[in-house]
């Protein structure tokens, strides 16, 4: 296989481990078992209302990275709400979704970029929080098809051959 074929090979499926929204600026995340997702906006109830052209309508982070970040901060664990991402996904390398559309429950998302940590991580996680998250901040996505998602939903790549590019 060549590099392009290797990068397109993603037979693994992930799972939604956690869902959260930011109801207001500066307020703690609120965890939900399910959420409605709207095209051009993101998760219903999230204070960040994406615009139709926005590349940051939904944010995702890998569950496996929570332990890595916690370890760098010399903590036993790290609650997902502190990282302020909408979805925590386990069992799938989110970086492999580059330039891909993927299904989360009923919803279709498209990866638009990396979700770098912001300066708030230094305040929320303590000294070194920003640097602990570098490379582990997750991804941003645009909503292609809305619907509902719930904890436990499967996350899988949409085969590029089955959609129009």
C-alpha cells in the first residue's frame, strides 16, 4: 500500500464516551446523555453558535488523550468537562479523519482542523496546562447533516467512494 492508501484505511469504529455543552461564557460545561445537533450551528444549547461557514461547530477530543494530559499534569485523572470539548470519543484516532466526513449516531460531521488549546487551559488546569494539552486538543468539525447523538453512539468514517466529493 502506498501512503495515500494507508491514510485512507480506517476500518476502526469509535464510540461517543461523553457529550457536553458550554451554556454561557465562563460557565462550567454541562454533561448530557444525548444532544440535538444542528446544521450550521453545532450542539443545541451550546453557547458557541457556529455560523454556516464556521469551521468550529463541534469540537471533539479522544478519550485516550485524557489520561495522557492528566499524566503530564501529575494527576490521576482528568474530567472531560475541564477541557471544554463537545464530544469525547474513544477507540478511533481522530487525526485519521483529516479531510473526511464521519458519522456520529445520526449526525454527519466533517473534520475541519485541529482544536488547539487556548490560554484558559492554564487557568483551568493549572501551571503547564496549556503545554500539557499541546498535540492532544482534538479536532474541530462542521455539521453536514443534523440529527441527534447520544452517549454510546458509534463513530465511523464515511467511505469517500459512497459520497459525492
